[in-house]
């Protein structure tokens, strides 16, 4: 840990010791989590969950959730170039060359994750999100098959009429408008935005058009229907990974050509994604004890990938349904809730690969169709006794199969059904008194390979790839210290078998293998203060947040092609991560947010022969609101990479030719204006 990091956290401590309590701002311990219509108080929840509210989300730049996610212990969001996001929970990016895999993602009542386990998180404009709940580790009883975790994204629930503009470094521009209003029994909102940037690196520009419509109709006292429609037209260029020497020579360059392959710029490497998504949900309460929920949804994606060695067209149709019956009963000193339900999804991918001639598809290479069906039946039982003992027992039976048909270069077809897997979970927490809670959790997770792993960019159907699975054991302690401080510590031990790992061939095309076992042990913690009144007319208040994790993630029984990687550190996962957020208020008008992120050294390949150095990144944002009788205006300035650090905001792990690095932008800024109409 370097001197700047030590000095910064020492400064935090000084602020804390000199501050006095202001009662108006809440702590995480006072938050109620939704847990997909299974509400609970955070401090007594049996779940391993992190929550990001408005104080996290408002310090982001307008175009991403990255800083908010990375402030949460155990969660990592990467941006190898604008639009190229990855989300991991406790090291789950081991198998993600891009996108989100092995983390289930829900948006309000609907799942963004398709039947195969893949999520296009980058189609969402982050500014429609008002709150995040990230559940770490397996939660099969409520959310089905995943070994990484589950993210619940909640959209805005406040009335507003607003529009805004922002711009900054690298020709960044964003325009948006947001209308949300209660209309009798309806809460209707419409949001639209347009965003573009040239980006820091060559061949890394982004353009995104986004439209979001949502209607929440309350048709009786305890019953409501939600209708959601969103459309995205996204294009982002992919500059590709660099070697360490290339990054030192020119970190802004795209992947250069070789004697056998053209460059990323020559091939106009990039992603095109047009997605339309529609969903309808209904919650009906029969009486105070019995209710039913159902959500149906469908989406269509036109996905194109102009890669160095080929041009891929992918057309995806997705359908999903989730339904469950709920029974709950309050007694004098106890409470019971039972949920019995089903979630199922189907998807069909039509995949066509062509030669790539400077960003134009030409001669056909491979044509494949893949259809996938996945589902799970689940039963969960929640109980509370005497306001102190909280128990959550759940289980799900998970099913998945896929069928494939190859059309070119030769015709063949096949099918595979994975073994039905029962995933139990047991959680318990006990309120000790004085704001202290101890909790324990035991759960099993399972994650089948996605379509992108079964049929990766290497263009071969990998019928030998098996699901990964494992058991997670966890112990946690939450404590609220008086009325001004909250702390949480979690210890976990996750034993994963058949771990799916990404590899890359000499053409830069990825493929996947099962890598034996991994042992993932760690400690995660949070320290958060209430908003503290400094009783000064100049420096009014400060709110402090500090989190981190210490991981011992290693391979076990991993032998491949004669090489024994057993005992090596898990690829792409730093052993230590520390994060902080400081909210400051000056002159009762100016709001300043400081965030800092420290990551220890990170292994780039399974053999651990290349390890990237630690990084320390600082960001700051300034918010100045101006109020008038007809409208309020927020002026915001954000400065990213305050210390002008050279680092990667995402790696290409196990990359052929040591092309691991995706250099992040040096110091840059965004200036925005947001007008709220009254």
C-alpha cells in the first residue's frame, strides 16, 4: 500500500474523530432490501448482500455504474473500452471475455439474463437505475443456477420532469430527458438518451441510443401490474488487448497487426447490438396472507461482431416467465413466509460467421443454430421468532438442455441435456442486541456453460464443456455502533468444481475448458458512518464509507496439457481490494464526492507467469445545485483518474501472445447540467 493511500485513509480517520452526529442521514443497517419481493431489514437479513443507494449512484459519471459497483466489497465491474463491460462477483469473470456471465441480473420484475446465462448489461443506460442489490455467492433457492451471484437493479420510483446535457474529454457527449409522474392509479415514466464518445484509445468509440418506458398500475390496495418496454441501439468499437511493451510504447493504440493478422483498426473491430425488450408482470393479493406473482417477457437481439479474424452475425430470440405463490402469516411472536414457484426461459441463437474484409462480411465460414431451454422449480421458507431469530431455507431443482444444428461448412446436429441439479440453501441470523447480528449461510451453486462458451468465437461446438458447481459456506457479523457507525465483516469458503476458464488461440479467438477445482476463501468488510454535522458555516458535513476484501483464491487439481497449475492464484482476481467514498458538503450548497480504489497485483494467466502491478485510482465529482421557483438546476463536474495513473480497467486473461492489457484513460473530465422542472 503506497504513501498516498495511507495518507488518504489517515485523513478519513481525522475527519471521523472530529465530527459530530447528524440524525437525518440513514445507515445501510437501516435499509430495507427487496430481495425480489421478499423484503427484509438489511441488518437481520440472512443473505450476503451489498446495497448501493443514491449516495453511491449520484457520484458516478452519467454514462456508467462502474464506480458504484466497485465500491461494494466482492463486486467488480470492468470497462476494457467504453461499452465493453464485465461484471463479476467474487472472481466470476474467470470465464467472461466480455459481457456478464455467471451473475444473474434482474431489472425490477424482469430478468435481463437469457436462458443460457448471458446478460447484455451494456444495453441499459445506468441513469434509469435508482438502487442496486448484489447478492454474493449461490442463491439457487430464489434465483436458480449461478455460482457467482445475483444483481437486482431497481428503476426510478420518484416523480420528475427533467432533461440534461453532459460532455467532456475525448469528444464525450450525452443528452437525456426523463418524465415520471403519478397519473391516478398509474406511475408512468419515459426516459430517452443519446450518448457518444471517441474514447481514449484508437478504435474505441461508442454510440448508444436508448429508450425506456415503464408503467406501474395499482389496480387495488395490494395488487399492481407493471409494463416495461426498452430499446437500445448500441455500437462500440473494440481496440483489443496490448502486450506490456506495446502499452508502454503507446497506450492509446489499438491492437496492431502481425505478419499473419490485420490490426483491429484495419478490420474495424467492434460490436453492434440492437435489442428490444418487453415485459408484463402482475402481483395479485387474494387476502392478507395469500398472493400470486407472475412475469412474462420477450426480447429480440440483432448482434454483430466485427472481429479481426471473422465477422459474426447473431440473431437471438428470448422468452422467459417467472411465477410464484406466496403465503405469509403473522403470529404474536413469530412470522412465516412460504414461496413456491417456477422460472423458465428459452432462447434461440442464429449464428453466422463470415470472412471480415475491413468491417464488411464476405465469404461464409460457419453457420450454426443453437436453441437453449433452462428452468428451475423453487421452494423457500422464511421464518422469524421473537424479533431475534431469522431463518431462510430454500431449494431449487434446475434443468437445462440445448440443441444445435450446423449448416456450414458441413451439416450435422446434436443435443445435450445437463444433469438436473438440486440446489439447497440454508441461512440463519440472530440479533444479539445492541445492534449486533451474527449470521451463517450454507448453499450450493451450479452454472451451466452459456451459448457463447458452447459455441465461442473459435466456431466449434464444444459438447464436452460441463457445468461448474460447488458449495459456499459463510459467516458474517453486522454491528451498528450507536447512532453513527455501521460495520460488517463476512468470511466465506467456496469450493468450486469443474470451473470454466477462458483460453485464447493464436488468432485471438477464445475457447473454454473445465479447469478442475478452485478454492475461494475470503474476508469482506464495510465501515460506514452516518452523515456527520461539522457545525461549521464553511465545511458543513461529511459522510464516510470504506470497504474491501482480502482473497485467497487458488486453483486445485488443475492439470492441462501436461502443465500443473494446482496452487496457483486464480486468474484475473487481485488478492486485496480497498475502496472508499467520502461525501463532503461546503457552504450548504457545494457537494463533493471523493472515491478511491486500490487493487493489489493481479495474475494475468493460469500459470501465474505474468502478474500486473497494483493500482491506486482516485476520482472526484463536484455538484452545485441552483434552485428557482420554476426549476432546479444541477451543475456537475467529474474528474476521473485524478492521479493520472497508467492502469487497465479490465484484462484479457490467458490472452495468446501476452496481449493482456486494455489501458484505461488518463486524467479526464465530464461536465454536465441537469434541469428539474417543477
